[in-house]
C-alpha cells in the first residue's frame, strides 16, 4: 500500500517518520500541521502527499508503524519459557516501561492517540486498539502453569483480576503522563506498586 514510501532510502524514511511522529505527538491529530512535518523532514509538501494520500493516511501509517515497532520489541524480548503467570506479567510490565524509555517519542505519540478525540481517526483507532489488545492478551496469557493455583480458584477469573489490577496501575501512570513526556516515567515507583499487588494476588490465588 505504501510502496512509494517504502522505496525511499532508509535515511529519508526515518526523517519523515520522526518529523511526523514528533508533530502528531506534540499537537494531536487535529492540530498537527503537514507544513511543519515537511519543513522538519526537509521535503516538499507535494512529495509527502505523493507517499501518503492525506494527513489521515499518514497518521494511520505512523500508528501502525509505531505499534509494530513496539510490539515486535516487546514479544521479541519477553521470556515465554517462564510459566509462572505472575512472574511473566511482572516481566511484561517491566519490559513495557523499559520500552517507554527506549522509544519516548513513539510512546508520546501513542499517548496522544490514547487521548485523541478527533472523529476523523477515533473509530479507526478504537478498531486497531481492540484487535491489538485481544491479540496481545492471548499471546501473553498462553501456556502458563495452572497447577500453581489453589484447587478452589477459578483460574480464568483469577487471571482476569490480575490483569485488571496491572491495567489499573498502568492507567494511573498514563494519566500522570498526560501532561508530561514519556521519558519522565518512574520505573522504580511503578515496579514497587506492581510487586506489592502481585504479592497480594500470589497469596490469594496460589497454593
């Protein structure tokens, strides 16, 4: 679909991607200006719209590119040999926070999308997010050791409670970052909260 853009030299692709992600991350979809993107990327406006039909197509391309980069790193580094689901989930939270530090501008862009209200892209974002969430959960929660749970525990419900707990912690952190850069994330503070709650859940659900 983006053959013309993909045929560019990597250095030029990177310039355009970085300029566009920065503009969207700082201003959101509605307020982002393609004039500023082409200025920072050092290309003509005609060239930009030669690669992408319009601003919406560029925005959706960037979102897919960003998520693919993040998810490929995430699932490339997480250890699925770890069968204790609580340990694996802790590892997932830690890795997500580390990726925030590694790709701060990408996460600032994702954060902007999270709070995006433009009708032009909101429905598309919701569809993409729902699919990514389902696929990620299915992969993360696959093939774990169910024998660790107490006999009387409904394992599916227990795992749902664990995920709700972790999601709640991360949602609070995302809210804190609403007006700050993703580079300001406090990894130690987040992991202390996660460890406290996971220990409580371990005592409640495990043998």
